[in-house]
């Protein structure tokens, strides 16, 4: 079965900096991951999972780890395409309705 990935919410960041958007992604209509970020890196945009700062060592750690390389690639591609679609229109926020079941 091919997984489906939908952007449930996307907030494009208008100010300068490496972070370009905050996203919530839905996987197979069964799981929503809030707090994903699109980051501008040296090799272009990449998807960053939600992170939490450890009080013990003051480092940031991913709260979600995607172990399937193909799924992570699909999530990244969908997030980037959605961001570019919104960014090109000058929009800063989009939330899909719960009844919208069409994958991006």
C-alpha cells in the first residue's frame, strides 16, 4: 500500500531566517504530526520533525523519527510542493477541512 501524505496546516514564515514554514502532516488519514518545519539548508529545503529541548544537556532532540526513507522523502516532497504553492500565491496560512480527503 502506498502511503498518503496530506498537509493539514501550513503557516509560511514571512520574516528572514532559515525556518520557512510550520506544518502539520497527516499520514494515511490516521496520524497527524504537528510541529514539522521546513528549513532552508545549504542544499535547499528540508523537512524537520518536531523537536524538544533536553533540560539535562540543553540539546534539541526529534520527538518523531521516520525510519522509512521512502516515507520521509514523500513527506518532504509533499511539504515542499505545498509550501511553494502557497509561497507563490503570497499566502501565509492554509488549513484543509477535515472532510477534504484528496491527497496533495
